[in-house]
C-alpha cells in the first residue's frame, strides 16, 4: 500500500495534477472568519456550537469558534458557518 501511494504521489507531482483530487487529501477553504469548507473529509467526529472535529486521511481537523452550525454536509464536503477562531490539525 505504501509503494502504491508513493507511485500515486510521484505521478500526481510529475503530471501537475491536483493533489486533493488524486490523493484524496483534505482541502480547507475559508471565507474570512465566518465560513469554512472542508472537502475530502471522512466523517464528523465531534460537533458543538464551539468545536467541530472532522476525520481525514491525514488525521483530524478541529475547528474552534462560536455559534458554529453545519450549513451543509455531504459525502465529499462540510460547510460550517459561525465565528471561526482557529483551525488545528491532529496529524496521525
């Protein structure tokens, strides 16, 4: 499995393909401090008005803030609105 992932990474780099699409890596996009979209997540681990924690292939992503709500959640992405204060990676 490690060899297969290394080959995928090298091929993706050589062909200059988007890593998030080819390798399933998470991508995080923020609009100011009011909205965040995480693509390529693997599920919701924790949810409250002050913290949202998501699973990804790299580990967890913790999003801290106030009045946070899940605006949209699909198999590919999660959109969270509220007053975003910080984003932290929990690397495996």
